[in-house]
């Protein structure tokens, strides 16, 4: 790796003759005294008026921007005292980065003017960098981004590596139809918008008991306490967690009006009053640029809450969960029923502690999940260790064999077999219904969570997607309560199932009305239907 370029220093007045006549010795002093402990050096120097130009060359140890700033500080200290010269401006021009391999990345990257590769080397020309850009680790980030892009390309476009680590015994399903079709045709759910549904009281009476059962059987017994998190986050939060850089294509964004004065919207209101249509482009002009995103991972406020705080052993571990509102993800063409939605609900379990505590809590939750899926719901399931491509490429995780070390940062996905989608041997017949992660210091570092005795603080999270879990249960057990697991049927009975909506035009088909009548009959015969 090699950097070349010109550092340009502009002073508060013209350079004196003594400076102009001693540039050669000045360069030698810089290389010996200022840059001597690095791999950077000044090749040549020129000066005119109030401007000094230094041709620089550097390597990986002392990159060119750091060398230029080190020289700036030296100039302020020496020429400032001797000649009362102050550096008004410093910039880097014509910086070329030469790398010892060929890269195939886009020239649209920030601060890059052009990229060319030839003979096993890559030459990157940067745009002019001012002092503010030089003080930021832009070059380090740029080089890391190049490596990440190449690694992603070499990975073949996959976001993660998948290794099955455990599965349940095979179970004979008592139902093989698609529950999504019955739920919609019978009117238990009604499509509100793309990926959004209105859930009737009848459907909710099937969904809520499952969520409550999970909290009662798994979450609360492990000492987790319920909290309430916001569901719209500032962009800076997504930048710190990394979601903006990793999943921006599936996030939904929000903003605020430019003014609270309703008169500012009078023309838009008038247009709607006359045309009964919303003038989208005119409305957009009255809104601020996107400054927030809707809840994506649900756990972000937990890390923010402890950001900048100092924790102690007495206060650890911290174990919370949140189920106060929806999450949002844009899945484009994959949207279908309650299987894949834009708006969905889940129970998010989050924790923080020392390394040993974080791993122990995760293992306790894993056992709770296993028992819940096996003994409480009787589902056919499997777990998979999913390794992000960048961990695989860096050699941090060995997934070449059947065994993986799950007591390290990473994620375990929970998948359930959906019989209506096909044979269990087909991976497309399995649906991820939740996951559990240990983050290591991925979030405690950027949010600057400290321990009062210098211990390493880790976090973890786990998401229970309520609609997907219900879909998994109905896919394998169907709508006949006699086939439901006992604890779930008892929980539904405690709440009771309200009689569904049945109007002249709703459900909208004879097939749907017949399905609804059959459902009412099954629930009534089981003693679950309430008027």
C-alpha cells in the first residue's frame, strides 16, 4: 500500500525569505525529526507567496493525511514562534492510493475521483481533502469499505453462512393447507395496505394467548422485566447500530413537517378539497428531509439508553423485554399473508452483562425456547447458526465442519417447518420465526457503555415474531382446537374467542363464508367461542 499526494498549507501572511531559501534543509528536518518514526516522507517542497506545497509519500503505518496533520502542528510550533506564521488552511490534493491487488468496486464511492486496476494493482485518485476530512479516519474507512465490498463479492452475494446446529424430531402434521388463505377468505384478517393487516378480535384471540404464553413460560421466569421502547428512531441511532449501512434497502423512513403553521399547507389543503386527491410532490416540498426511521430491530433504544453510562457488577445483568408496538421492514416481492409483512409484531428480549453473563443468559433462553417449542407447542423446528460474511471471510468463525462455537458473537435462527410449502427436505419449506444473538461489544462500543472496573460488557437480543409463531402453529396443527397443544388451548379458553364479523358483504365470497362457519363450529364445539 502506497500513498502519494501534495499537502498544501496556506499561512496568514507571505512566507519570509529565510523560509524560502532553506526549504531543502527544512525538508530534511521534517523527514528526520517529524516523520522519522513512520513510513512517510517529504519528497520535495515549493513555496510562493503565502502557500507552502509539500510532495508526500507514505505507507500503511503513517498514512498521508496523518503525516500532513503532524507537519501542520510542527509548523505552528516552529514557524509560529520564529516568524509569527499561522496556518490558515491545510488541504491534500491529488492523493493517489496504490494497492497491491485489483479491486472491482464502483467509482461512486465518496471522495473517489477515479479507480483503475492493472497488472495486479489498483490505483485510486481521491478528490481534494480539506482539514476537516483529514481529521476524520476517512482513508481508514475507505480502505475497510473496499475490503468489505471485495469480501462480499467473493462471498457470492450471500448475506450470511447457514449451518444447522440442532433440530427436533419429525412430527406428523395434522394440517397441510395454507393458513394464510383461510385467515383472509374467512375474514379473520383484512388487508389494510401492502404488508399490513387489520386483525379482528377473533384473530387476536388466537394471537395474544400465544404471545402471553411465551412471556409466561420463557421470559418472566428468567427474570426479564417488561419495558416500553419508542418505535421511531433518529438516523444517528441507525448509523451507530450499523443498520443504516447494512439494511437500508429494507427500512422505512419518516420525517416532520417543515412548519407547524397550518397556513403553510393551505394550498395543499385546497387542492385536496377540490380534487379529492393528495398532491404528493407539493406535499413533499413542505416536509423536512428524512430524519428518522421506523422501528427495524426494536432493540436499538436499549443500547441508546445505556449509552455513555458507567455500569457496575451490582447493576448487571440487565434483562428487559418490549412488546409495545410494531416493527417495520420492506421486503418488496416477498410480502405474503402473515408470513412476510411490512408491519409485524414481536416480543423483543434484550440483555446486557459481562461476557460470561451474556453467554449464560443466551444459553438459558435457548433452553427455554427448546422447551417451549417441544413441550409447550409441540412444533417441528430446527436451529441454524448464521455467520455474517465478514466474520467468515476474516476467519473468526470456522463453519467448514459440522461444529461451531456458539459462545461467540453471532446469531442462531429458529425455523419452523410449514407443511403447506412442501417437503421438509426443501429449505424453502422452512420459515424463520425468530432468532437469538450475542453481539459482543458491537453496540456497547459505539454507544460507549463502560464498566466501572474495566470489565468487557456484552449485549444480546432475541426476537419472537408473534404472527409467524402463530402461522407455524396453525400450519402444523390447523384450526381444530382438538389438535392444539393443551397449554395453548387452555390459554385461548382463558381469554375466550369473540364471535367473528359476519355481514351481508363480509366475508366477500361463498367459499369464505363457508370457511368462517366451519371455523365457528370448531371453536364453539371446543367451548372456546364467546358471544
